[in-house]
C-alpha cells in the first residue's frame, strides 16, 4: 500500500528554500510516530535537505541520478515503476515528499497522514494536487499550530 505524509498550509504550501517553512516540534513528533520502523520514500532534494539522519526507518530515495548513492538508503531511479510495483503490497510505503514526488504519487496513495498548518507561511513549493474532498477523515486531532488528520481515500 502507498500512503503519504505531509504538513500543508492553508495555501497548500509545503516548502521554502529547500526546507520546511515552519518549525513545529509537535508536528515532527507525529511524523516520527507515524514513520518509525516503517518504509518511507522521498525525493533526492528532500533527503539532501534533511537537518539530520532519520533513524530506525527504511528509507528509499527517488533520484534520476544513477551516480547518487548515499549510505544506508535504497535509491530508486523510476518513481512510477516503484509505485506500481508496491501499490498492492501489504507493506505500507509512506511518501514523504517533496513536491514533485507528492504530485506524481498522489493518485496511488490510499491513506494520508496530514497536518493542516493553521498559519499562512512564506512558501515557494506547493502540493497543488492535494484535495481534502478526495478523502474520508478517519482521525482528527487539534493541536495549537495545526490540525492533524488521518485520511482514507474515498472509493
Ligand atoms: N511540508 C512537508 O511535509 C514536506 C515534506 C517533504 C518535503 N517538503 C519540501 O519540499 C521541497 C522539496 O521538493 P522538490 O519537489 O523540490 O524535491 P523532491 O520531490 O524532494 O525531489 C525531487 C528529486 O526527485 C527526482 N525525481 C522526480 N521525479 C522523479 C521520477 N519520476 N523518477 C526519478 N526521479 C525523480 C528529481 O529529479 P529532477 O529534478 O531531475 O526531475 C529530483 O532529484 C523542500 O522545500 C522540502 O522541505 C515538505
């Protein structure tokens, strides 16, 4: 199964200058809780921009650069092939961005872990394809800076 995890602002903003536009500790804790000991998938730009290592997760990085091979991660060079190969697996693969990877993976995602950031931020990267109408809300938590929702794709 393919899922996605994202934090998104009211204008569908998700990034600024290669990093997250916000520093929300609670939100990072939720990301950690949801992804610990799971398979996570992210684009090269997002992976290279991480402030530190993500421990105890199986990481797949998507890149078109066949020379790119950081330690301790799998690298896949064809995102769509990867998605088609794993969409019916029992194992959950969580797409963790960034913009180009979310956009291409969105139709394949059956579940979503989404933090709806309350404030508007200065952003240069968006997740335009995301539409709450595509989803059924299965869990909702109100936090001071964001509303966290777990979503299941409407069938
Ligand atoms: N708010 C959130 O939850 C969240 C989460 C993650 C990331 N972000 C933000 O998103 C931004 C980064 O997004 P981004 O779109 O610039 O980068 P990205 O999606 O992280 O990575 C793009 C990389 O993947 C490669 N790629 C794209 N499609 C591919 C495919 N089909 N097959 C193989 N390789 C492929 C690209 O190659 P080419 O460039 O050559 O096409 C590029 O190297 C940052 O600001 C980051 O902080 C936000």
